[in-house]
């Protein structure tokens, strides 16, 4: 399975490169997405290096967990028009960040394990943001074909990723409880991550500052 992380590197690098080329054409939240993708690429490479050297990349995965939530939530903050939801997003970032620090110190050590205690509620919140944004998009439709809207593809990517993570965790628990080989689980994980990053790439390709009137 060693080639699989390399596929993720390539996808992230291509998405980041496309984003940089289109930077001037992107709306503010998608410029932020470029920063997020670039950081994800760096952390992805660092994760493999640390794993090979120290046999444990938990510290990097902890950073991935909190950084992704902060970035994706901030992007939602810019995409939403509803002021109450925007305030709720900022509050969620504060709460999740504090919970992340407490969890890393007292429950799931920063240097030992992946922070599932934080990742699960974080994914639930992102799924909720996604559903709420789809609702807002229906209430305030743009005069642009929906498949040509970066916001649609970004929202689809987040909903896909946050919901399939529950399937992954369920599969992990099932295999662990029966002491079954978990190779399939990791193939499934990499497939989810690769599809997610490809969808983010489509979002970056289709965004042309279509929300410029909102800024």
C-alpha cells in the first residue's frame, strides 16, 4: 500500500498548483482553500516522513485534524450570508480549538493517538454546515449553472468527506472487533481522501469569483 500516499501527494500538489495559477480569478474563500490545500500537502508529506522515522505520526495527524476544521469552517464563514450561522461557525472554531487542546493534554495524547474525540464532532459540524449551505443556496440561487459553481463542489466535497468518515470509523471498529486484516480499511481511507481532494480541485477550477457581490 505504500504507493497510495504518493497518489495523495500528487493530487494535492496538482490542486495547489492549479489554485496558484488561478489565484487572481478566485473569490476570497477559495483563496483560503488554496492555503488549506497547500498546508495539507506539506502535512501529508511530513506525516509519512515522521511515520517512517518514528513509527508514529500521531502528532502530525493531530495538527491535520484541527487545521482542517479551522480552515474549512472559516471558508464556510465566508460562504454563508446568514449572520447567525456565521457567528455560530466562529464560536464552533473557538470551542473545537479549546476542546482539541484539552483532549491532547488529558485524553488522547498529542504524541500517541489520532484525536477521534475531536474529529468525530468536527465532522458532524462540517456536515451540518454543508447541509445548511445547500439550504441557503436553494433559498438564494445564483444565475449560474450549479455545476459551474465552486461553492457547489466545495460543499459537495465536505459533505462527502464528513459522512464517509463515519463509514470508515464503523468499518475500523468492525474489523478490529473481529481481528480481521485491515488492509481494505486503509484502501478505503485513501480512496475517500483522494476523491475529497479531487472534488476540492473541481471547486477551485469552477470558481470564478461568482460570489464577488457578497464581498
